[in-house]
């Protein structure tokens, strides 16, 4: 398997930026990893906060333990300001992952060509 394919697969399935670390491009790998993991942490924190809010309402008795009542609360869109930041984080997450895979393949192809 050539360097380009290995680097792209590492970036796609292990961690964005992992292929850059494999190719010894540490600065780019660090940037991609930080952006991706930062966006993922933000999105997970938002999901956990929503889940905790709903569970507190269930525990306090404000909501019945009924899926037909809970499901709409889970699936409703967040408030406007929260939705904006969540969308930005989702775009950053997706774009950094995609850019990481494509750029790792591109850099690996350059290394393969040089060898």
C-alpha cells in the first residue's frame, strides 16, 4: 500500500490529522486534530446539556416518563443562538475531516512520487 492511501485511511478512520502525523507534517496534523476535536467536544457538550435538562425535568416530575412526550423535546431544534454555533461547529468538524483526508492523500502522493 502506498503512502498516499495509508495517510488518507489514517485521517479518515483514526483521526483527522493522523495521516499528516504519519507523513511527519506535525503542524498541519495538529491544526486539523484540534479543530476537529474542538468542534466534536462542543457538539457533545450541547447534546449532554440537552439530555441533562430533559432528564432533570423527568426527575422533578415536570415531564412524564413517556416516549411520545420526550421524543419531541429531543428532536426540536435548539434556540437561534445555539443553533448558529452548533451549525458552525458541525461545518468545522465536517470540513476539517474532509480536508484532512484529501490533503493527507495529496501529500502522500507527493511523497510516493518522490520515492
